[in-house]
C-alpha cells in the first residue's frame, strides 16, 4: 500500500475484506504486516531483507491506496524459492503491536553464534554433525565457502583425530 512519504517502501497488508459504501467508495479492511525496523525490538542481525511480521493491527483504507500485489510466503516456502522476486516476502512471526510480543517467541538457532537462520546469509553445513555455520564464524570468507566441496567443523575434525589416535577409524578399514 502506498505510503504517505514517497521516500519510504510500500506498506504491506493482507486484504481481509473489500466493501463499497452507498456512494461507491471502495474500502478495504486490512491486517498490517510490520517490517522488523517498525517493531519494538527493531531490526536484528537474523532478520532478512524481505522479512515481515503479521500483526494484530487492523485498519480500513481506501482501495485507491493499493499500489500492487505481493506474495508473503511462509518462511519454509520462501527458503525453497528458486528465484526471489521483488514481490516476494516471508513471514515467520506474528507480532502484537501494542506489547511488542512475538509468536512464536523462540525459533531454532544455528552456528557457534546461536542466531536464527537468515535466508540472506550464506551458511555451510558440517558433514559430520550436520550443523550449519556462518563462514565468518568458522574463520572462512564467503568466497572460500562458495568454493567448498566438503566442510567438517572443528569439533568433528577433532573427534576424527581423537578416534584415529585411539585406534578407532571413522570409516571401515579393508
């Protein structure tokens, strides 16, 4: 929906109802999505550029303020998109505008830094423990991470070393 300040990005809302009054003025009842910077906690490192929060804030607007159509995907579906278009967003939290509370109030965390997944950031998966890591958190550049064929985190490579020193082999010996 068109913001009053032309320097701002468009507002995003879910149209709940469309009505025309006696003078044929078309109104829409909307449920607003908030951007992370519009929420009480503000934008955090793990919030993606296309992340929105479905709020409990409803409003009635003139249909003329509708600028276009976008798609707000579930987080899971968004991460599976082959190509993310300008109209694609995702939502993994509901937001109570009055209190600043989020549902769910917890999500899975990854890496040594224990941050939720941000689909804008590259991560590498350890072939041993299957955990995911940010390249910077394992002393690697993004360019180095993109060239990897295999990755084993320091804990798993230490475990392999200990097993081989104790006479245990990580794989069967012929």
